[in-house]
């Protein structure tokens, strides 16, 4: 019997494949690590969605991954060959979510992300309209200065931003957390390029009807730009939801920390509790997955409009 293979955990055929030191069996090879990652994903499918063991075994056989007695055994053999299966412990999400005020972290992330997205969509839309449609002295130079700001690393601006909110007394508050994120140069550039593809004939027809700039903006420019606005909103929400450095600097108390900072605090509070961190990280990804599934039609519509134009 090959070393690291237990006949009580796998079938003899699978055990013969596991040969340490070879590409097919060594736990240090890329092949073994890749299979271990796949088995770990299947294990998550079983634990989270409650898929029966019979369906898991059929899925593994159909994919040519071997006839293992259990998915737990497959993970142990490929990732932890020297660790008895009895010592592998799976921590539930309930224990991890109860370790820290997860609900408060989640609420802070939702408020922070939604407020920033609303501000970025509003400021990016109005600024992009001005750069794309209005004519005023120095327009192109100002836009070029905006683009130059993209070359500055975001980490360089952390200290000036903190000094600003500290002078205003907004440290550890929603105002300080949100105010410096309300303008997105990337969003301005994205919407400006999209606005430039809208035919000017629509604006000219509206002006002939007596419409002003504000009416043209809301009724002529914004409606066909909804896919671009949705794209900006989704990207902005995902960026703020995963933001870590700025919330870490701008907040001090656990009651104001968003989800990413709260997950990081699990490491210090619970002595390198990687299992708790992984459980909360899975819970933190779920809102983004739901958002992408809901908004995917806007991405497709935006691509279709771009191709047609």
C-alpha cells in the first residue's frame, strides 16, 4: 500500500494512483494541490448547500476525480496526507459570525458602500456631462489634470485624507468614512467616454423644443446611459465593499468598522483563527455574488450597445 493512503478511506483503485514522489500522487506537486483545491470546493458545496453524499460521489466520478468514500477523505489525502481525518475540524458559520459583532460590521459596510456609490454616480454623471457636452475655457486641460490624478497611488493620499477628516473632527464617523470617497476619477472617465457616443442630434432636437441643459441632461443623456451607470454602480460597490486600508485608518472603534476590517480583527482577537476568518470571508462574498448575478443583464446590454455603435 502506498504511503499516505488509507484503504479504509478510499477504494483500492484510487489508492494505487496515490504514489508519493510522482506527478500523480505527490502532495507537493501542482497536480495534487489543484485536485485538493477542487475537492475543497466540492466540500464547501456539500457543507453550505447541503448536497447529499450520494450526489457528491456521482459528481466526483463523472468528473474523473476518483471513487473516494467521502469528500473529507479526498481533501485529507491531497492536502493533508499526514494528518488523520479525525483531527480535521470544520467550523460552522454560526460560531464564526457570533465571535464578533458581525451584524454591525455588515451594517457599516452596507451604509458605507451604498452612500459612496450614490455619491460617485451623482458626481461622475454631472462631471462627465460637463466634460463631454459643455464648452468652457480650459475644459480639456482640467480633464487632463483629472486623468493625471489616476497616476498617483491611492496609498499616498491616505495621510492627507486622514489629516483632513481629523481637522474636521470626523474621525471614527460615517462622515469621515464616506466624504473623501464621493468622487471617482475612473467613473468620470468611463461616463465621459460613454456620453460622447450619444448622437448630438438628440440634444439639438431637444433644444429646438425649448429644453434647457438640465432637462437635456436628465431626459436625453441619462436614460440611454443606464447600462454605463449600472456598471459604475456595481464596480463602485464592489470596490468599497472590499475596501480595507482607508476604513482601517479612518475608524477606531469596532462599532464603526466595516466588514473587511472586522474580519481582519478576528486574527488578533482569536489567536490566528483562520477557520473563523474563512467562514466570515465566505459570508462577506455572498452580497457581491448576488449583486453580480442581478446586474449581469446591464453588463450584457452595455456590451451590445457598444458593439452596435
